[in-house]
C-alpha cells in the first residue's frame, strides 16, 4: 500500500482498530498507525495533510458502516 491508496488503507485501519473513531485521532497518530500497517510500503516522508485526510475519511466511512 502507498499513501495514495486511501480506501485500502482505510479498510485496513478499520479492521485493525475496530471501534476506534478515526476522527478522534491527530494526524500524527494516524500517520504512525498507517506506517505500522502490514503491507504498507511507502516513504514516511511522502505523507501530507491531504493524503492523511483522505485516509481518515475512508476509515471513517468504514467506521460508520460498522456502527450502523
């Protein structure tokens, strides 16, 4: 996975951290969780706010689906 794979990363985060509302995380914490994912293989320095926001929103969509 790369930083641009927001949907895939969002799903992976939702599976790894069920019940955690991603909107409660700071971007620094979100970034660390992404870097720790199995299968994530991109340069840590390639992240930026728009990429992290896209990932957070993809994860939030999964979070909402799981909590309906």
